C-alpha cells in the first residue's frame, strides 16, 4: 500500500479509464473520494487526502471528481499540481447547497461560484449539486421537512435553474443534480417531478445508481425513460435486503450505510452488467464515477476494495483492467 510519504506513482502509459471497444468506448470510468470513505471536507475518521490520492492512482484511476469542497486543495494552481503529480484529470467538482430557502441562496451561490472558479481553471466540465438532507449526516436528527411543498418547492426549481445558468454561462460547467437518500430528490416520483419542472438546457442529472436503488427506483429503466436528462453517472450498488429494512424501520441514511447497505459489486443492485450495457446504448460521452458509501471505514479497506471494484466493472465493459 502506498503511504502518505511515498513518491507519487508514475502515471500509467496505457489509459485504463476507457474501453476502446464499441459499444463501451464512450464511457469513461473515474473515481471520487466517496470510494475512499470520504463524506466531509475535514473529519478525523477519514483518510488524509494525500494518502487517498496516492492510493487512487495505485488502483488504476486517472479521472477525478474532487468530492467535498475543502478535502483536496481549493486553490486552482495547487489542485492542478497535485492532480498532475498523480496522473489525474479533474472532470467535476462537487458542491452542497440549499436551493429551497431564500435566506440560504446567497451562501449557496457564493459557495458554488468558488468551487466553479477553481474547477473551471483546472479543466473540469461538470458540477455535481448534492442536495441538503432532511436528517443530519452525523446526528441523524431531523433538520427539515421530508417533502418540498408550496413556496419551498417553487424556490427549489427557481434556484436550480438559476444555479445551472450561472455555472453554464459564467464558468462553462454543466450542473448535474444528484439524488440522495434522506433528501428531497430521492424517490422515482420526486426525480420525475424535478425533471418536469426544471429547464433541461440548464439542469442535467447525475444518475447515482446506488441512491436511485435506495429511493426505490430502477437505474436501468431510468436510462430508458430519461435518456436526454442523464448527463453524468455515479456507479455504485446497494444491498436490497438492508435497504428494504431501512425503509420499513425508517432508519436514517447514515445508519443504513453504517449497517452495510452500500456494497461492492457484483453484490447488491443494480446488476452492473445490465447497467453498463444500457449506458452504452445512450451512445454519448459519459463519465461514470466509482463510488461506495464507506464512511467511516478502516483505512486499510478502500484500496483493495476499489481494485476489486474496477476489475469487475472492466469485466462489464467499463474501463480496462491493469495489464
């Protein structure tokens, strides 16, 4: 295992991020810190970013979504330096922001502009909007209503469109909304409602396969149903039995993860061979970012776990194995 003080690995001469054979040649596999158990910018239970970055390269990844703003360096020059050093191309940033409360909008806009400025400068193409949860990530206490209604729903739509416009016009980035357990964009009905209300020219969708399963949906069917809205993918699997029990007992999402709901494929749903084959039918360039909700985890777990994930996904047609 690469330590935090080991020399950076030499970037691979062969690009493992894309399978050159049709129909998979427009799908590019990448990674983000979630695959290494990272949910927060700073947290004592998380792996230091230098260690995670070295291990991500060792696992064969070369395409990066940077994850929580503040985990990796926030200065564009510093971020580019460390990513170049480890052979990574940054394709997306990730931001958290409240859209459904007027008083929160100025801070959301400021945050996304800061993230966008850095990421546009290093060549990113996408910005992932993570929705606020109605239960706290750590305490699991309710912090908001379960559903958006009335003025809150109108504000959500208005600000989603506005954020998409800002990112597109001012920074050249495409915004993708991300579904999430314990959020206002979780179930198939909630996702459909968002699609119907938002401007497709401004608001795209991150198909997070694990969260769609958690919300009771079928990611494979969703590709057929909304081919034009899917612009970006997080690929991960959830255990069906644990997910079912979580909803029956109304567990918080964090508790569900702590009980092992997020699993390494081929375990869990969706069926990755079916999913990758279906993504390939879209016949458009897609970044498919590896994730597994592992917070918190033993620091020795992510590297071998990610290598096995990559090897299996390569068997499904996504990316290539190490020679």
